[in-house]
C-alpha cells in the first residue's frame, strides 16, 4: 500500500495535523465526514 516508510510517516503526520486542526474547528465534523471515512478506510 505504501512505497516506503518515509511516505507512510509523512501521511501519518498529515493525518495527525488534520485532526489537530479539526479539534479547533468544530465545523469540520459535518463537512469532512467523507474525508474521515476515506482516511479510516485507507488505514
């Protein structure tokens, strides 16, 4: 699924940042439901 560990770590970091951002923006819950589903599906 991943080409190398560096890519995996980069993606993990991006997701961590995404959820950090999400904690400060309550609006994300409804609008990014699909994005969350894709993230959960991929991992």
